[in-house]
C-alpha cells in the first residue's frame, strides 16, 4: 500500500476498575507492551504513537523492552481529552488533526491477543477491497433472544423449530475492539472511527476477550501462556542458571585493531567485567562461545574467572549441549547473548535469548530482549543487571 500508515494507541492513566491498568504487568510485561508489539512488528505500519496523560505511563512506554525499529513515539494529549467523560473519538480526532497520515489504525491497549499478522492481513483486505474503514470482529455462535414488553422472549438469530447444529450455524460477527482502520480524511469529515464503505477482519474467537475487569486478567494470562509458552519473560529470566555469550560484537565492538607490530588487539568494556562478576556472585554459570580462535579472549576469560570458553566454535549448539550435560541443565535454564546469524540456532533454542543494539536485524527480530547498549559498550552489564533484577 503506497500510503503512510500509522498506529495510534490511546492509553489513559485514570482507569477506575484497575488503577493504572495499562501498565500493570500481564505475563511479566506491562499490558500496553502487548499492543505495541503487534504494531511495531507489523512491516506495514510506518509509525506507532502512544498517547497518554500519565507521566508514569509515559516512562513505561519509553522503556519499552523490545526493539521498536525507530517507529515508537509517545505523545501527550489535551487535558480535555483525558477526563472520564472524554471519548476515544475525541482523542483520535486530536491526533488526526495534528498528524497528516493517510491511514490511521486505532489499537486498544486492552486487547493483548492482537498479533502483527492480524494487522498485516487486515490491511491487505482493506487495500484490496478499497474500503474506507475496517474493524476487527470475532464470530460468535450463540443463540440470541430479545425481551418483549410483556417479559416474554423471542428468538433473534435463529428459529427454534430448526435449531442448527453448531457446525452448520454461521453465527454473527461481534466487534471486539482490538483495532479500527480508517482513512484520515473520512475520520476528519465524519468525526467517527468507522464510516463510508466498511469492511471487517475476523480474528480468532478467543480475541473476543478484552481486559476490563480483574477476572479478564487471569483468563487472558492463561491464554497467552497457552499460545506461546515463551512469552513470560520475567519468569524465564528468574529461572536462568547459566548465561553464555558470543565475544566479538557483544563483549567487543567487533572492530579490528592492530598494534605497530601488527598484533591483533581487542577492546573490552570494564562494565561488562563487573556484570560477569555480579552474576558469578549469584551463582550464575558463565560461558563464552566464539567463532574466533584468539588467545586474547582466553586471557580475558581467565581474568574474569570464566572457565568454560569455546574458541574457534563453529557449532555453538553442539557446544551448548556439552555444557548442559556437564552441569545437568536444560536449554530452558540458559540465556545466550548473540549478534549475528551464526548465533540464531542457539538463540532460538535457549530459555531466554538476548542481543545487542547493533546486532543484525534478523537476530534482533528473533530474540526476547535487545539491549539499549551496543556491543563492547556495556551491553553485557545491562543484560546482567536485568537478570539480577529478576532473581528470586
């Protein structure tokens, strides 16, 4: 689609049912992060705006725990659009007036089951059918009855004389509130989120659930765990017993330095050294797996007290399997830090995968956590601090 597409996520701080609901942790991460994930990971969306009236929410959004690829922005709103009586349309219109995009996707933070592929498929359908607006729905196969004035009921969507079997019943479409796509010009003209030629995108039935009450929280947490057992990052980090890492590009800046005599040099960061030391004090097993065959790396490991060092390591997965046998661990007990495609096999296998800020894009998109620091600039210390903060 040759148009500028932006996502807009309104996140107000004044929730009555659950205080500061939008940043309350859901499976170890703030609720709003799940909607941000879907938007920033969608290749179709150019920019993602989170609008909030709360400084606490703003801080959480700015500390988003995954790489946003430069898309994510946090903006304020007019106080008049942050009251209990303000409508979603009012804050959406405020945004639309100030941001000249072609297409705006309104995404609700209370729909954490939204996935990037849902947005991609919906945008394809929106473009192909030349809709002015499109909304997300789920199909409900329930028999609906209307109440009459005399307190009797009549069927609304089926005939009791020909009660259909579930597999033969088309059911009906219900707006689930996950997202709405609309032309900006239509939004400004009509002042409503859905207008003109309206299409729909059907999401899985479980996506009917939104987080409005505490019980919704419990149900959706279990659904997320069932959909993807690796999503509970906080819990997985707390269970780590080993941290292994690549060297060049993680512990160094991947630069090639030579002395006047032609000897190869490497630049390490002292903050990373302290990170290793702090992890070791907490009983975390440490290892270095590197494709380089360098005595410098071995000397650095000796100074740090790291005994498990694999030099010239061409098969990091096999090396890790040796370590697991040595310490009687499983892959779920291990965190690994990598930066390039030769690390992917191991990154995809371990319990928690990490990369550095300047890792290759394919790696950053596949890992659980991308450091804010570049390789050789304290990235390992940042990851160590994260692990220590989640220790039980």
